[in-house]
C-alpha cells in the first residue's frame, strides 16, 4: 500500500472509532429512558370516525 492509502486508512479508522466513542459517551451521559414498557395505548391515538 502506498503512503497516502495508509494515511487515508488511519484517518477513516479514527473517524469511525471516534464517532463510536463519542456516541457511547453521549449515551452514558444522557441515556434514553423509556416512558413505559407497555407501548402506545389506545387513548394516546384518538380514533377518527
């Protein structure tokens, strides 16, 4: 592999793993807490007649 190909591979790996680490840190800092485990209820969506 040429020098430019190695540099581009390193840059791509850093972008990929950097984004992954940033996403994990963001989720650890502010996790998504579901409202409930039941899912949507009938009164959440009014029926149109």
